[in-house]
């Protein structure tokens, strides 16, 4: 039976927060845990979420990081726990990552949050962002291969709740790290997940340039001069590049260089002809 506990929760949470400030964190949490059972059983999502957020917030305010991690896991494992309440708790806890006293505490909190979000579609975006943060830490520590492996866990292209732009940002990071560890085969596979059509809008210009710079680096290793020429054409057609005389001429110079270096075949001949007939390039040669 659904029961609205909002008035009870609104009264009890401030009391417990005051107890926590007076050094009675454990007692305050126990009171809220007892109330949480009632709100969860009654399917009162709003009240349950408010309790979960209050508990992690009290742990954070008292700088009890171990107790924070313990309660995150405890609350997530509760039978019949409400998905929206867990989501709000995870989002609240994630906001504390930049407030941790040291890297060890930050890594423990990330690990806890990754554990409770594993396999749960309703917090897939939160897990993805946590994983990206962990990969960044590993990269900063010089563990490039570990960072790449961690980020490759994510199949963001299957995330229905994530915006397309953020998906592309994640995939570009996967490409960059794979290149950094010199895993060229996997880089090639991952790059296929991004459609060039995504970069048609001006709002994607920064991502477009970053993507094609990585593709140029990949194909330079492969010696695929024709592909490199195509990548520079994409760079050249970018508004920010085309509007800048220096960048425009540099991109055009690379287009001509790599089309000349490309082995002669029908595709190379066709592309050379199209470059020659292109009004944009004809006006800048």
C-alpha cells in the first residue's frame, strides 16, 4: 500500500542532521535507516530519495568517508530499493568526488559508486562518467594501458539515455587512449562507431577536429595516404578552419601532399579530379 511519508521525513531529516552536527552521526543514520524501510516499503520514492541523499550528505559533512562508502552499498542493496532514489543518491555522492581529502579516498568512493551502478541501466550515464574519471586518474599516473582498458568497458553507443554528443566524446576518448597505447587495430574498430554525418553541425566543430586529428595519426601509422587526404579534406571543410587563412592554407597543403603521395588507382584519380574541380580549393591554390 502506497503511503505518503513526506511530512514525517520533512520533520525527521532536519532533526537527524542536527544530531549529526552534534557528533551523533551513527545514531542519526540509524534513525533515518529505520524510516527509510517504511518509505521504501510504501513505495514513496520522493521520501526515500530524500532520506538516501540526507544520509550520504551527513556522512560527507562529517568527513566520514568510510561510513559514506558503507552506507552507499548498504542502501543500494536494500530489498526492493527504488531506482529513482538510488539514482539521486549516486548523483549526490558523485558531487563529493572533488571534495575528497586525498586520491586514495577519491578512488575508494569511485570504486564504491562503480560497484553499486554496475549492470543497472537506470544509472548507466553516472557509471560512464565515473569510469571516465577513473581512466583520467590512471592516465595522469602514467598507466596508459590501464586507462584505455578501463574506458573500453563502456559500450556507450548502446546507452539509450545518453545524448549523442556525450557518446561521441566518450568514443573519441577511447580512440585517443587506444592510440596512446598503440593498439591500432582496436582504434580502427572503435572509430567505426562514429558516423561522419554527426559532424555536419557547427556545434560539433571541436569534436570534429579532434576526431580527424586522431584519424590522421592512425592512418599515418598505417601509411594510408589516401585516407589521410580525405581526413584533411574534412578538416578543411570545417568552418573554423576555412575562415582562418593560415589554417585553411595548411589544411589545403596537406590535402595536396597526401593525394600526390597516394598510390595511383581509380579512387585516387577520382579524388584528385574532385579536388581539382572543387570551387573551395580552386579559389585557394
